[in-house]
C-alpha cells in the first residue's frame, strides 16, 4: 500500500512526458491494492450509495407512515356518537378523531415526520451495507485506507476549541475531500483558519 504522505509529496502530473503519456500519479500500486486515487473514487461512490438510499428510505417510510395512519383510521376502531367503540368497547380505546387526546392533524403529521426521520437515519447504514455487498473483494483494503486517511485528517485539522458558532472550522471531518488535489486544498484551508484563529486564542 502506498503511504498517503508519500502520495501527497508527488506532483499531480509527471513532468517531461509526451502529452499522450501524461497520467496522474498514485493511480496504480505494485501490490495490486487500490491506490489513493482509486480510494477516493470508491469513497465517492459509497457516499452516493448512502445518499441515494437515505432519500429512498425517507420517501418509503413517509409513505408507510401515511398508509399506517390511514389503516388505523379505517380499521373500525372509532368512537360512536355515544362515546363507545362501535366494535369493541373494552378492547379498543383508540379514537380516530382525537388519537391519544391530541389534535389529529398534529398526531398524524408527527407520525409521518417520525417515519421519514427514521428512514433518513437508517438509510446511510443500509446504503453502506449495500455498497459493501457489491465491493466484497476490496472492502478490507478500503477500510484500511479509511483508517489511514482519517488519521491524517485528525492530525492536520484545526483544534476544535478554536472554532465559534459564527466561524466554524471548514470541513472538520474531511467529508468533502474527493481527491488528492482536494485534500491539498483542505490542508490549505485548515492552515488558513489556524493562522486567523491564533491571535484570537492568545487574547
């Protein structure tokens, strides 16, 4: 595996080659393991899987939430004009007009929002699992590169105590980094923020 630091020290383009033979460095490795360029490409695809699955789960859970609310409302568990359940006055205490003593619009709307939120939370995990199924052969190698990359991010990012509510640290977890060039830009942004925050910390 090529070390991340050594990949950063290499220029993006090989100088002195013919135009047709020019290529980006760090695209292949002698051991056959994914290079850093390939790692960032796989990382971008994995994030796409997670985002798409999150949106899909959000929509599906909202639809299921609406269907569930409609099913409960139409299940025959309702109160008559005498205040008793039409089907089972002892077993059924749910009122479709005032469920749980709450306004029905707020209750049903809350159910739909909770279902959508659950889909948004669970979606990325499901999408990541699907991505791992389609990339079984390289999962262990990508995980190893993930660990090394995040070690570099943790080592080079700005101290969290320097940030404020009005001036947050740019991309603290390096989530927007999608290539070696973007990582170099991320390092410049961190150093720029560190220089600007240093005088304030001394005060």
